[in-house]
C-alpha cells in the first residue's frame, strides 16, 4: 500500500518501490515531533536517499518573474525540506514510518546521504538551477527525467553510482547547459558512455561547458544496442522476485528492523542481495535458475563471486531434513570464505530442487560477514573439506576478484565419501 499524501507523492513512492523494492522504501516518514520528514525516504545498506516532491504549475509571465517564482516555490523549497530532513537524520537512530513501522538507520559514521528534488509543473519551460545549492548537492528530476531515471537506474547501487558520477562531473568544473534537452539526456550520456559521460578526460582536456541537446535520450532508447542490452538484463528481474519473496516472509513475520540489536542475519542477507547492481543480478539470476534446472545432476551447490567482496552460495537439498541442510549451507559458506581470498561476505541460499510430482518448496537464507580470518579458521576449513568434501575439486585463486560485470561460477560435485545429500 502506498501512503503518499498527494497523487504526485504516491507516484514517486511507487517508482521508488519498483526501483529499490518495498522493504527499503518509506513514503512520508515522520521526523521531529511527529511531523512529516520528507516525501519519501530510501534506506538500504549505508545509503540514505532523501526525496522531496513539489508540484507547482508554472505560470508563464513572459519574463523572469514567472520562472523565478516557480523556482523558489518548487526547487528552493524542496531543497530546504531535504536539508532540514538531513539535519534531523544526522541526530537520529530510528525513523518512524507513516504506518507506524520503525526503521533503524545505519550507523552514523557509515551513512551516505543522497538528496533528490522532484520538481514538477514547469513542463520544461523553465531554466532550472540544480547541483550545489548551499548545503550539499541536490539532484533535480522533472516530468521528463523522473520516470527515465527511476526505470533505468532501478537498483539502489545503479542509482547512487549515477548520482555520484553527476556530482563528480560538476565538481571537475563541467557546466552542463541544456538547450532543448534535459537531465534525461545527461542520463543517456551516462548510460552510453559510463561514469565519464564521454566528457571527462577527452583529448584536448575536459571542457568547461557542455551543451546538452534534445534527442540524446530518444536516440539511445531507439538504438539496437540499447534493446540488446535490455534483453541481456531481462533475466535479472528473477533476482528481484527472489528478494521480494524473502522480504514478504520477513514483513509477514513482523521482522521489520534492519539494523537494531534484534536484526536477523536474514535481513542482512537481503541487503546484500539488494545492493547488487542490475548487471550482477542478471548473472546471479542466470546462475541460480540454471542451478535449479539441472535435473538429475550430481551438482549440489554453486558459488557466484560478485563485487564488494561478496559471494553467493546456492545449495539444493530436500527440506525433509531442513536442519541438516541449514548446517551444510553454513559450512559451505565458511569454505567459500576460506578459499576465496577476496571475499569477506557470503550469502547462502538453500532450496528444494524441483522434482516431478512434488509441489511446494522451502528456502533458507544465511548471512556471514567475516572480515577477520584467523589460522584457526583456515584449519577449520581444511577439516571441513577433508571430512565432507565441500568444494573439494574447485580451483580457487587470488584471481577470483571479478570484473564488476563478470562473475565467476564454481560448481561442486560431492566427493564419493562425503555426507552430502543428493
């Protein structure tokens, strides 16, 4: 259920839910003395995204008076709300949602704040000022760029990486000037060229001013390369559905708090899953679905190493002995930590493999964050592999630090003398 107070706020909240998923999207949270903090707050991992929505119809006065009046009512007031929310959040540890659910914030020293102004009503007729507006960089989205941004950058990591790239562009002295074009065209340059927008580090030096013309976004969307890329990423939404499946269980059982003393490892596992960018999700989903589809295979487990020192372990096992399956998953995650030197966070997912005539299934999720690894830990992993054969034939090396868009998948076939369930 969306709790936006106005149609525009509700629309933005719905876009946020689609992009960042329900567990991390909080429309109209409450702040000081129970008053509305902002129009939407997104909290995932270390990221805190503050969104303010203003819908002010522009009255064309055929001079600067009209657009200055609109800018003050829409952009300036939005920025003030964002900065006020941020000041309150800096002193807070928890936020109360509109529906009464309490959300804990990440530790203050780890938080990354991102400021979003959604300023509607100008219909592209007003020259807008955005960027460093006095108390931090504010990103501005209007009618034309709003949907494109939230649909194109539909993971928290992809979204904040774009915001960071824009801030870096401006901080290096580049001034985008929009002539017919808008921030949706700047986004298209990012999608096509990456974090340098095809602007930074060019031969002859970085320009001070870049003219952004209309049509860059539409040309990208209509290109065959863009269609092919989207086709390659289409499988990634199975990963989103898997996150939603686990999240629904957590919400149903009343486990809402993401960072409190009562936080479960299940919830931290979901954060690790949600922090994967779209390209990683495609590889993870492909590996997971392929693993589930290996009927009659002796492969019982698979590992996918991704960025951010994170690995995912998939385990197939009958839920008739769920306790045994959970122990095996935990031991396999330890082996992955010990054998992959560039990994310190492991998420394990155990589930029933589909079988003819069998309906229903159960799943288990596990989270381990082990930044410190001792000689005793290494000896324990040696013992696990000797006695149980987990990932015994897998080749591990320091090279398993993947390219940001390429994951390595390892297969494990149980040793003949191991106790792995088939």
